[in-house]
């Protein structure tokens, strides 16, 4: 239901007071968590009752409910604080054994909520993701984090044909270096696809060669 509501962001003006009223009296943490996620997926920058109602659950002792509140707040507050973004980055990058589990659902909801934000609205998010991705974990899959990071680093879309590594911004260059250093392209077929969608070389050898400045198209 949370994802269904997220399909109608234009109806946020109708949803917001209803969610705020229900969250202010809801006693079931599982129900409250889903409503917080709905706010994070469909919500727009807001103030007043809805922010207070979602924020009430931020201090909940239950890890999943607490994180659901963070997912809600990241879309509602004009400037998400660094502590909030750091916790969501952790949620996004924790190893998930079963993607159908609550932890898997929470990671996907986090990626969806963060993916609707811009680098200008959360300037510290790219750095938080890079900081975590630099430390490899064989039990972790970084696809959600990489896809989000690429969206932040390449907001104007794919590189033009023939672009060189030196043409990239410092953030873009650092993303490429981390992809090579941590060997992210070995984490399954979705990783090369994500890199290729930026018009970057999508094999380890080709990307390293291009990064070193050898004459080669970025396609």
C-alpha cells in the first residue's frame, strides 16, 4: 500500500493530513512504519503536522520503525541533517541475505526515497556513500548505492561520446576510481549495465585504461 500511494505524488496535499492524523494516534509500529515509508516515497517538502507525526517515530527503539521514519523525513524536511542521511546510507549498504525480507524491503524503500532527491538538496550524500563504498564487504551488494551515486554524480545524464577522464568533475572522477578500486564491476551483471548507462567503459580493463588517460572512447 505504501508503494501504491507513492504512485500518486500529485495527491500529496490530500494524503498529507490523513497520514499526519493517523500517525499521531497509531499504536502499531508495523503500520506506522508503512505510513512513514509512504510519506518518504510520495511526500514533498512540508512542515507542521506531517513532519511532527513522522518525526515522532524517529526515536522508536525498533530498528525498522526508526529507519522507516528516517525514510519519511528525508523527503519531508527541506534540508535533511547529516545524521539522518548517514543512517540511511548505512541502511542502503548493509548486507541483505534475503531481498524479500523486511531488511531488503527497507533497503529498496531507502533507495527509492533517496533517488528522488537531487545533489543540491543533499550535497553530503555522495560523500557518505563513497566513504562506505571504499571499504569493500564480500557479503554486501552495492548496486543500489552505486545507482544512487551515479545519479548524484551524473545529474545531466550520460557522458558525450569521446569524453576523457580529465573532463569529469572531481566527484565523477572519484566515483570512477572507487568502482575500479573496489572492483564493483564484478558484483554481477547489473553493475556493468549501470556504468554503461553513463556512457562509461563497463569492463574493468577498459575503465582502468580510460581512467589512465589512454586514447579511447567512453562508449
